[in-house]
C-alpha cells in the first residue's frame, strides 16, 4: 500500500483512499469463491466498500461479479458505482418478491438498515431492520452473510471497564437500538434454522471526512457552536479500515452466527478531542452538557487478534478532518447524534 498523504483535498482523492484495498483484502478476493452482493450499498459506507471489492478482485486477478443493490434514490451514488465496475440493481429490499428476483451470490455484505428519522417513524425503522433481514436470509439461504450491526446493542459501560465484549449481554436503549438487536436475532435465527454462515459486524463510528464523530465535533468547533460532552468518550475507526475489515469478515461467517466488535483500539474523550480541534483550527472551544460516567465503548481484543489494528491513526484522522473543514470540504449533512443517550435518533 502506498503512503497516506498529509492532506486530502478532493472527494475523488478521498474516495480513492477509502476504497484502497489492503493486501489482506486482495488475498481474500483471490481465494474467495463466487460473486459478492452488497445489499444497501448506496449508504454512507457502501459506495467505497463496493469500490474496494472491485479493486481487490481486479488486483487478485480473478473474475467475479460485484453486485450492488439499493433503491438508489441518490443517482450520483449509482453513477459512481457503475463507473467503478459495480453491477448495480435497483431493488426495494422490503419487497420479498423483488428480493427473490435478485441474482444469487455466494457472498453477501448486508448494509441495509434505518437509523436517522427513527423518532416518529418507528414502524418503518422496525420493518427496515427486521423484515429486510428476513427477506434476505430466505433468498440467500446458505450464502455467507456478513451483516452490519452496531455497538448500540450493548449497554452503556464505564471507560474503566475496558468496553463491551462480544460475550456481553445486549441491553439496547431506545427503539432504534432495540430494532438493531432484533435485526441480529433474525440473522441468528436463520443461521441456526438453515445453517447459513453469518458474521455480525458490530461497528462503532466509521470516520469519513464528510461525516462521522470527528466531522461532527470539528464542524461545531469551526462554527463556534458548543460541543456536547454528554457522551464523554467514544471509539472510532477510519472508514477505509472498516471497509477492509468488513470484507475480510466474510471469512469469519459461521453457523451459529459469529459476532465481532470493530472499531479503533483508542478511547477518545469528547472534551479533549474538541480542544485538539480548537488548536488545529485556531478556534475557541465551547462546551455544553455534563459528562456521563457510562458510554458506548467496545473491547476490540477479538478483532485485533484476527484482523489486526487499523492503519490510520487518530492524529492523521484529526489532521485530515481539520484541514477538510477549514477548506470548506463537503458535508453529507448526516450527524451521527453520538451524544444521544436516550436512544432517540
């Protein structure tokens, strides 16, 4: 892999870095049999993950279809995927007949789900996070399914606890988090019922310069708005590293379903992160909220043992984010609401 640049100036450069496959991903794509279907590909992470799957397949010198499925309400996302070599298919995954018509693939990356707008739209959130997995499991019975999940299925823990492990008992707060646990239960049920190999990818805060926890904090510091420190600490990981680990988790799929926590090994304090952005961007930092003694944090010992450590450091992510913000880089306008503690998104 080539060295990372000191700064990222364009979205084209950003997408190239986010979709750059590691040697391990290229190796995986070299021996993995069958096509890859990425369901819900048009979301925040899916486009660069799909691009990475194509790039790794080509570098491995093999031939396979990388199929991207979504409603594609964003035409730009579909155009970018088509140009990258992803075979895109428009499909409403809530429609079982439409799902049944999808081409079969031996390997599935499941990224569909609903978070934003849950408050006031709970029926759709539950449908998206439970009906869609059931449709997919019935259609792709026996395929490897690497299913995105979230650390929100766990309870809040103290920073001193070392974070929730994969063996920690779920205790989701709020309807969004409860529906995410329900999504996991659907995958676990079909994994047991049909022998479908599944891996549940419990991700904590992927970082892209256009969105993410660092983007949210840096935007507020740059705009002179107060940073809420209610969620006193957080984990994060560069989206390119998360993309690579997600694809590699295809080889961790098993029946009964496996689960893995994926994030960086660092515990960052929200207040200190805001203060660091203040120094990087020469801005006064305003703080609001009272730091809670219990937060979402992951123990990543299992992931580090099988996937290694992320390649992009905290300092690099913060420098990239600060420069992107000061240069007026585009924002997706999708705040993470990482400071929320009542589960209402």
